[in-house]
């Protein structure tokens, strides 16, 4: 079953694929391609590194923290970054954004125990190409790398199911009736469009601190505390197109 299109940005709607596509059942060896494995747990990194090097022919480097990952990416070019969303010194989704700002060609796959649908949705919106739960990482990672290496997004079955369940709960949640001012509507629209606080300030002609205040006020006024939630709200309210 495919991810509902209104959970993804328009440019991604044609790129999400069911996890069990026969085209990715057999993983091709990827000689000369490099991967960076970012995870706090050494034993997990070592076991996955053995799998990637012995069965897929990848050259693999390791990083324990976001700081180490950025340092290695600054020195070397990686085709894939395989990373957790929870690191000791960084938010994995924020780290993914920083990597993609400078290395758009790098394909990022999340390997995480976090099956929160909002986390998965945020990762996809940040530009992550794959999301695999650690419970089946060894089995699913080969499919994920093959799919992502071919330019197609990949969700493991468990991640796909979690995202669909979250979407269903969202459909059943009553739409908020909290009134917003015209300026607040505009801020919501810009957040949903992927604009950062500094960009919102520039577009609205206000100071950075004022833009930060608007974002903080909106989160508490609407009870929505992530970009993914605010984006869904904007779509439901007709403040932005899918």
C-alpha cells in the first residue's frame, strides 16, 4: 500500500514506493560507492558495517555523533548516509537538513527504533530518501539502498504502516476552531511551504525575533508542535496546496 499523497510534498508523491516492490528484492553490489553509518551504538554500527561491506560491496565509514558525521562529510564524499534520528548531540532530522544543504546528491536513509508517524513524516519532508526501523534493519537495508540508489524513496513495511496509521488518526481528529489573525495565517502558510524563521521574517518584512514569536505563539495556540503537524493543518484549512 502506498503512502497517501497528502502526507508527502507534491514533488515526492510519485517517488514513494511500497517496501516489497519486486524490483528491489535482489540487491546489486555497489562497488566503489561509499556510505557513512551514523549511530550511537558501536555494536549496531559494526554489525551493519559487516553486512554492507560483505554483501553489498560498499566502503563504509562510521560516526558516533552528529559532530563526527559532519566532520567526516566535510572531508570525504559519501553516496549514502545511514543515520539514526536520535543522536547524543544532534537531532537527526536537523542533521539531515544540514547535510543536504551542502550535499544535495547524498542519499540519506534513516535507521531508527522511532516509529512515530510524525517523525517519519518530518524525515521525508526534510529530504530523507528512506526510513527503516531497526527491528528489521538487516533484512530491509539491502532493499532500501537498492531503491534509494535508483532514486526512489523507500519505507520499510513497519514504517509505512505507522505512517498510514498516523494519517488515519489525523483524519479522525477534529479541526481546530481557534481563530488566527491574517498575519498568523500567512505565517502558517509560509511554514507549510518549508520556509525557515529567517526566510519568514524577510518575506513578511519583520524582525527575526518577531518571526520567532509568531512561530512560538502558533504552536501553542494550535497545539501543533512540529512542522509536519502545522503543514497538515494548513492543508486541511486550505491555506496551502498539497
